[in-house]
């Protein structure tokens, strides 16, 4: 049985949590209708619909009744996958097994899960309404508040509910409010468990991996460090090392071990640059630790053993031909793996993403351009992403998970018109499937491409479904102002976009380290870097 949490209450009225953002839901009769005329919305090209969740007909009335909850819980079981949670692989029935069982026993989690399923169902409908999924979300928040108020002790079910609500925030592009849930989850996790007790079952290990994803997510995007101690990451990895040793034929454990190790490397890289930025390391200490982290990062790709790359699982018969506006050929044989090695595609993308993020940080520190070989790697990532989009047997949600690595890879692609247009259409495709990027990210990307700020990736809302437009407008209007510097950094995603201030011309190989609190560097003439890094 899991522990009980009796510490500080999780205040759902706090302005850093989504409760204040979304609690004032719109009813079906008052839902926002600020949408662009449908005549201006042209459909995206092929592959954007290959992974779209299939439309499911129903005769529902209001989303409050038991029948509606039952409908969306069934939808969850039939159409949702581990990829909607970016958890790579569901080797031991995590999602539809114990997690779903907890949802059936704990009302706040039940409504959160139903709301998440309702979200993806809604965006697949031509006439989807935001109120459909939003009311489930609000019901979850309301019931969670009542549960915390009524019961002083909170356990694993509450923790799972907070993680589920954070997943909804990520989909909505409300990353600052997501941080509110991440903070609450951290507080509960460290009071309920220790690195030793959290490693006692496959289910708890997966729960911790779910949390650490948000822990790293917030740190990497904001330029800060993951708040959970390294010993937690080590405990998970050591546990999977043992499981691989005791179950040498279990590919699920082998994949989990590699992903667990990659999270240690990601944390080491994130923490090193963050601590230097905070003045917690001297320049000498930084330079001593840098080669260690570099070796970890560069060794990731080589650690993908032959058992993860069996040629017989490569897809050789992709149907289709590249279009004139493609920058890669997704139909090239042997680009992706299928069947039992489908997860290898995510393993490669994840490892490359860590490499990308490390190079972003070192480019900021040394004030030099990205390493040229990473452009080649970025094209490989783009090709795998497009191939996964085009693969007819890909599981639901695959694009939702793969897009994170693709988004980082685009920073390393050339800035010629064809490539920029491909990036814009790809980001629009991802958002049309339900993963909404924050306004700050979109505008910083458009700025980097020499384009004006806009509320959509393409002119005239091309490819933007009405429901996505409604959600984006709602989030923009309801989003709260950041409460602290970390929230502000996350909102602006300084961990990634400060690197866009680096000149495209060769820079010095000499390290220049400062430890000031000045604002981030700004673009000068022709994109030259006019200030120190964010240190």
C-alpha cells in the first residue's frame, strides 16, 4: 500500500495551478465562438491525418451524466495509448491496468482521465466543443479539492490525479500552470516515498518516470535544473539494471533501463549549466565537469545495442512518394522500426534530443554556432518523425510523443524558405492533433525565421481546426501572469530560445564565462550576439 501525504495541502486556488485558469468553464451555450471563418481554413496535406484519432459517433447530451463518463472511459480504453502520456512503452500494462483501476476507485482521477479522453475525442470531431472536455476537467479539480479538504491523508491516487491534470495542461500549451502541478507533485512525491520505496513495483517505477518527465521538462524548457534529486533517478536506473539482469529476455525492461539512464544524462547536463548560471560552480569547476557530461551525452547513441536494432523489424515497404515540399523522404526503406522494436524509434529521438539540448547549452556558454554534424542529425530526426506520421500501423498518439524531439531538432535545420515552410506546416499539423504549443514558442520560432509574430503557424489560419482555435483563444485569455522568475523563464522558454541569439557565423573556441544577472542576450545587426549568456 502506498504511503499517505499529510503535509501542506495542495491549494487548488493558487494562481500557479490550472484551477484558476480553467475553473471558470464555459457552458455549451456560452462557449467562446471567436473562430476564423471556415472558408479560410484549408486542410493540411497527407500524413496529418494518418495518426488522427478516429471519429466516434455518440448520442450524448450533457457531459455530466454517468453515461458520458462511461463513454469517455471506454474511449480511453479503446483509443488512448501510452504515447498520449509520452511514456514510450507500456510493457507491463501500466495504462489500462493499475492506472485505470486507480481511476475507477478515485473520483477526481476518474474525471481527469475522462476529461483527457474527452479532449482527444473532441478535437477529432468536426463540430467539437471545448465545454465537452473542460467540464470533466473542472469536475476533477472540484472533487480533488473536496477530497483534500475532507481527508488530511492523501496517497498515490491524489498524486496520479495531479500528474493527469498536468498532462492536460501540457496538451493545452499552458506550461506555466503546468509548473504549478509539477510543484505540487514534487511535494507529494517526496513526502509519500523515498528513492527506495518508489522502486518496489513496476507500476510505481512507471509513475516516477511520469513525474521525472515533467521534472526534466520544466527544467530544460526554462533553463533551470530538475528539482528532484539525482538519487531518485539513480534508484530507478539501478532497479531496471537489476530487472534486466534477472529477466534477460524481457525487452520491456531493456527499453526502460535505457530510458532511465538517458534521464540521468539529461539531468546531469541540465544541472551543470543551471548551477553555473546560478553561480553555484566556479568556472574551473564547470570546465572540470563539462567533459564528463559531454562523454555521457555523446555516448548515448552508441549505447543502443543490437537487440534494439534487429534489421528484421525495419519497415521496408512504406507506401507513398515524397511530395515536392518535403525536406526528407519518409518512405525510404529501413527508416523506422515496427513491431516489437517500435520503441527504438523513440529511443533514438530521445537520445538525439538530449544531444541537441546539450549543444544548445554549450553554444550559449561558448558563444559559438551549433556543431555542423547536428544539422545532419536534425534531418534524420525529421525523417523518422515524418516516417512515423506516414506509417499506417503506428499506434494512436505516436505523433504527440514524437513531436517533442522533432520540435527541438528544427532549431538545427537550415533557414531556407523550403525548410522553414516545412517546419511551419509540421508544427501546424501537430497542433491540429491536439498538442498546442505556447504562444511564446511559436513567436520566437517565427522571429528566428524572419517572420512576423502570429497566432498561428500558417497564414489565414490554414490548417487550424475551429476547436483548436477556440482552445488557443481561451488559454490566451485565461492564462495567469507568471508569479516568479522560474515561471517567467518557463513561459518564455529561455532554456531553448536564448540560443537563437547566437550568430550564424563562426565564433571563438575560447570559453567566456560570466556570472551576472543581466537579461538574456539580444539580437543585433545580422543576428550577432550582443550580450553574455543568461548567467
